[in-house]
C-alpha cells in the first residue's frame, strides 16, 4: 500500500513539472501574441 502511495507521489511531482513547463510555454505564447499584435 505504501509503495503505491509513493509511486503516486512521484507521478504527481512529474505531473507538476509538466504542468509548470506547459504553463511557462503558454505564458510565452501569449506574450509573443501581444507583441505581434502591437507591431
């Protein structure tokens, strides 16, 4: 049972990293669109 919980925590951390990377990518795309819109 504890092994499964540990695996879940590891998966959650990995998921968090993916979400963070995607969030930064999304933020960058939005900023880029704003810059292109003004130009």
